[in-house]
């Protein structure tokens, strides 16, 4: 099976967990596109312009995953992601990954609408604001960060506002995306729902996506 799976949705809805599980289940490559913007955001906190950071990303920028998950990096990433020139600089990388042979899962904010709108599978993973804030709060506390639930909720609300309101590639569900609301789902149920959607697409679609396929090189 060689499919492109596009998974979009707001922060802390569970799309990353689902994307990793789907990729592992089918043996697909996985790209958390949010890390691209987080890496850019982290470099901007060091005084580098967002566009220069986007054009100069290397594997070293992804070496410290925990540092990319810090709240200030998340906010900087959201600000950088709102810049059309930054999104354009990272577009080719994401599309090349999506076209690789053997199948690919990409999760982010605009995968099904902009990056690969002809992906065979499109999922939009969401949850209520309260559930998402609680999940992110627990995640940060478990990592030893001193935050309050109110702070986390406010940060998520600001990111949601910025991601949905930006003029370029706003966070919206593709018209043909399958909605998965994880508010009352456990991880196993959410993953099973996503896997079922991929299997259904595999059974009903035998054509390659519009963007075509690359060889099996690592992108």
C-alpha cells in the first residue's frame, strides 16, 4: 500500500499520536510538519529572521525534541507559520516527503488543504478546548514545567486564533476530510478510527495522488 495520509487539526487534539500510530501500523514514513515551524521558531528566538531560519534548516535543528516543545517556541512557531514567505520556503520539502514511495503520513495544520490536497486520505483531528488544554497541561507538568492550566488554555486559544485567522493556509478542515473528535476517545479508539479510514481509502482508491511519487530515498 502506498498512500499519502494528511492529518490536520489544532494543538493537543491527538493528531501527532494518531499520525505516529498510523505510520507504524502501515509501515509509512511520518513527518510532523509542526516541527519544521518549531525549529524555525526556536531560531527566531535566537535573533535569526524567520525566513533565514526556514531557508537554513538542517537536521541539527531537530536534534533536541524537548526544546522544540517549550511554550515560547510553540508561540514563536505559530507566529512564523503565519508568514507566507516562511510557508513557501518549507512547501517543497513537505510535498517531496508526501510523494515518497511506500506511503507517507504528514500531520500539521494545512496538509489536506495546501500541502497535498489530493492525498488519498484526509483526517481532521479535533477535541474540545477544555480537553485539549487539560491534555497539554498534564503533558507539560509531566515534563517538569511550571505552568498553570489557565496559562496553557490561554496559549492554546491564542495559537488557535492565529492559526485559523492567518491569510495564508489557515487551519481549516478540508471539505473531504474525515472528522475525528477525540474528546471522549481513548488512544486505542482514536487510532482504530484513523486506521479504518486509511484501510477504506486503500480499498476504494487504486490511483496515485495528483502530485505523483518519488523513489524511496530519505527526504
